[in-house]
């Protein structure tokens, strides 16, 4: 497994080894020892999630005030532009973002540590997005930040993928700016 650091030091892009031939491919998608050796993080996952979305859907930027979730995310069909935003008060990278294209073809994974906001823009129809979390989902603690907050300045690749406007949930449509958001302690 190769590890690439991002603009936020503890947000990591992982490139697992993929063994392919004329029959298809094999990849080890999760190995706790290998992950810890490559990243220095001993992640104890408690929940696996699977979402399917259509091209143009934007989910996020989500986080939990309590029970913050570390996430190991990947795409097994289609493609997304995946983003993590540092919302940890006092962090030297507070308000900065890191993003990467994850696809079924490139096999990349993204490690989003606990305490960051997370979101993704779906770039292909019928995209299957999988993620492991280090804590359980807690609806009462879930919050969101506006996906288009100019102070964060995420460069979502909408035009590059022929997307005029993203499809948002009601919750994401009314999410506050980072400056007005309730943040974890």
C-alpha cells in the first residue's frame, strides 16, 4: 500500500496493491496491520456503510459533534470527487480542504480522521461508495457545513464533468457556513 499525504497532514490517500490479469483483479481492501504500518493509525472500525448515488449528487459536508467518525472511504463502481475539511478548532490547517478523485478504476481510498467534515460529488451514474467508520452514526450529533462556503473554497469539478448544479438533500441545501457552524470542542 502506498500512502500520499495531502494538504491536511493526517488526511491520507491510499493506493492499495491491485493484482490483475485477463480474468479480472484482486485487491485487499482492508488489513488492520498493513494499514497501521503504512499510516501509523490503528483504526478500530465499528460500522460499514454503502451508498449509491447518481451523477451530480453532492453529499456533505457532514460531521458529528460527539462520537466523531474516522472514515476509510472508497468507490467500487463509478467515481466521486471526495473531500475532507479540517474543522478542528486550534488546528494549524483549520478551514483547509483536501480532495481526490476516487473511482472503481483507480482503486484509491481516502482516510478521513475523526473531527473533520466530509463530503463527495458523484461524477458517474450509479456510483457505489463504501466507507468504514471508527464510531457509530449518531443522528442527534450530526451537523453539516455549506458545500459552497467561499471561505473554505473547495474547487468542486462541476463544470469539468458537465454538472450545472449539484443535487443536494434538504439538510445540505440549508447548511450554515463554517463561520456560523457549531463545531466540536
